[in-house]
């Protein structure tokens, strides 16, 4: 089950500050510094316990997740992929996370024995997806990769071009990747095309259309692993990483396509 908002905010703070200090020192900071009094000691304890239970923080206080930028005082928006104020450093961090997620998917497909894997995003943004893959039986997958370092909730941004490609390309799928501190994938899930189509904004006037949209993905709209629209697994379960994050304490019953 996904943690509550207070626990999520506490967990994101732990992720950031464990990069520079150990658990006792960070706990003391949260307990005694007035800047962090908006959350209670119980919420901080719950946030750390959640991270420990998911294996995202080791018993000696080492975080396996890296924070994407510094905390924003309006609710840590920078850590869930939507910074309140743009900075070059935050943009660079987001790009680094995105590239790491794409490379992680490429590695998983190569480990799975795919007949062909091409990181097309490294060539051009025009495709509307990031990775092209082909299996030995001829099945093709056009994978749009969305990467994040936030294990507490899954938030993605989809461009209008990516959305239009999804609607016209039956082999298009969206894989969301939780990127670890080493740049590898800690979790990968497939987001439902049907849910994206239902949740996307509507163009109410032919003279106006949306160019980018932010989606908060519910747990019932994803399934673990990288799944083709036919239901075929592009990455075997034994290879695909799958931590119980983003509400995925168990596999949801909804189909991802």
C-alpha cells in the first residue's frame, strides 16, 4: 500500500539528507531544526521505516535512491519530477535520471536476449518513444521510458507527440523506471495505455491543443515488468526488477493495455 502524503514527504527528505549524513544526525536535524517542524517525529519515523522495509535504505543508513535536486519549501515538488522553480541544476538532474532510465531499459532488453535493441532517443526525439526492440518471433516494441528517483509515488510527464504516437502505434508502450543511486533500475512497470487515454486532457477547441501533461499514476494502472500490448513479456520476470513501491505491494489485477 502506498504511504500517506506526510510519510511520502518524510521519505523524500530522508532520501535527500542520507546522502550527506547518517541516520542519527538526520533524525536529530528533523527533530530539532524549526525548518522541518511541519512534519511530526512519527511521520519521520514512518518515512524511514517505509524506506527500510522496501530495501531502499540499508540498515547502516545508506540510501539506494538519489534525490533529484534540493528540497523545495512548498512541498518538495522538485523530488517528484515537478520542481516549483526551474534551475539549470534541476534540469540537468532530470535529464541525467531520464537517460539512466533509458539505458537501464536497454540493458534489461539485452539481458533478455532480444534480437534487436536500438536506443532511438539517443539519435532523435522525433520517434515519440525511446527504445526500439525486436524479439526472435518478430514481435516489436516501441518503448517510451519515464524515469524517476521518487519511490513514494509515480508521476510522469507525457508530451503531445508521445501521446499521438501512442494512439497510432499498436506497439507503443510506456515503461516507468525507478532509478537507483548507481543509475540502475530498481523497479520497472508498464503503464496502461487505456488509462492514459482516459486521463489525458481533452482538446475543447480545434484552435487549441495541449502540448504536455503531468500524470499521477495510480497503482491499478500499472503492472510489474515491461509488457507488450499483446500481453507478452519483453523482459522475463526473473530479470525485471520489482520493488514493492508506488503502491505495488502486490500485483494489481488491472491489465496494462
